């Protein structure tokens, strides 16, 4: 287990992404993945109210609903760190005080819990004053409906400004960040944003840890994976840099007798400030690669090999 930033939350080193629940994984498949994750000691589950509003026939909240049903069925609420987000569900968009309050109640109802452990602003909303947004989050914390608040998709200047506003107003502060970060998408997080997280002791739980599946090694130049819902996003990385990364991953995976995905997630775990990369699994078989990454430790030479290939 690892402590998430300055919080009292001890979390499994791989966070289970819930974006597939109710989308590419139905209820039974989702339960199988959740059961396997919990059986391996996993306790950190990430969702959002907008998962999976993009899918035909869905309206959002499907992931939270399935997670809530699983928590009730297994009676293990106290053993699980539940994270969810507000701001990107089409019918509950933005970070106004009224919207945050209403969205939180919706998420609590769908999850069937009396509090959310980690509640993210899904993305910055420059149309709303930060004091209003942070005041609304603070009210949820004071009411016991949220334990900790966090930010996702914030730039370093806006994250720093948010922390300053919370301190000035005496509001609850962001304790963690969820950025897009992986071996083929490094520039958005590394540098100013990573430096700020280190300086402020913010926990970091990167999303797209496997670059929409590209870093599983499933997508290769000669292969046709067009039927996969993630194919277009994953195949966008089939360039010179992406192929260098795959070659390095293949080399290390062969030497370690481990899946490519496990190596890619283990590299993320070695990065400063990263507490728990987020990765999703549609089936229990896919889950095995994520669980291995929680215990696989790369050598300094292996980390350098991946660093060099991914610049």
C-alpha cells in the first residue's frame, strides 16, 4: 500500500479504472474484475459521473451504479477507497456551486454510499470563480459527504492558484492530481506540473496509463484491431517514437517474462510523485497484467532504457 499524498488514504499501487464498467464490460464482467482486484488486495477504484455517457444507449452514471451494486453485494465499503469525478457529465457539466452539490448527491445515490473518499474536479472550469468551486467542495467535506478533494486535467498555474485560494479562504485543499501520463504522453505532466505536485505533496494517479491500450502491445503496424473501441486512439501512437517504446517494452518484457502492459505500468510507478497509475480491465484475464504491475520492480537500467526510448 502507498499513502496518497498528504491524505490518510492508503491505496493499492495500481488504481482500478472504472470507465469500462457499463460500457465494454457488462455487470457480470465488471463484478468479476472487481472481485479479482479485491481478492489481490486492491482497494482503490476510480470512476466519474460521466462514465459512460459516450456509449450508445447510456446517459452517464453507469460505472458508479455498477460499483455501488458491487459494494452492497460484497459488503466491503469500508475496505475500498472510492474516487469519482464531477464536471463533465453533459447534464451536470461545469463546476458551479449548485452543480457540484447536485452532482455529488447523484453520485452518492448511485454509489449507495454516505461519503466519497476522493472527489475530483474532472477538469478546470474557467467560467466559474475558483472561490465558488472550492467553496462548494469545502461544503461537501465539512458535511462529511467527501473526505478529500482532488483535481484532474488542471494546468500547473491553475492548480497552484486553486491551492492559494483554498489557503486564503480556509477551504479544503486539493490533495491529489489525476493527469494524463504514460510512456508515450509525457510532456503534459513532466516539468512544471510534476514539480508542483512534488512541492505540495500531492498524490498523483495518472490516467491513460496504458495510452488507451497502445502500451499493452496489442496494437502493431501489421495488425488490424479496428473492431476495438479503443483502436483509433491507440493506433495514433504508431509512429517512430511509439515503435521505439514498444521495442524497449518488448525487450524488457522478454527478459522479465512479463506482459508488456505490466512493464509500462511499472515504469509509471517509478516516477516521482506517482502513487498509483490508473488502468482498467474489461475481463478478469486482463486484470492479471495490472496486478503484476503492482509488485514488479524495474531496475534502474530498465527505467533508463524506457526513458531513452520515450523521449
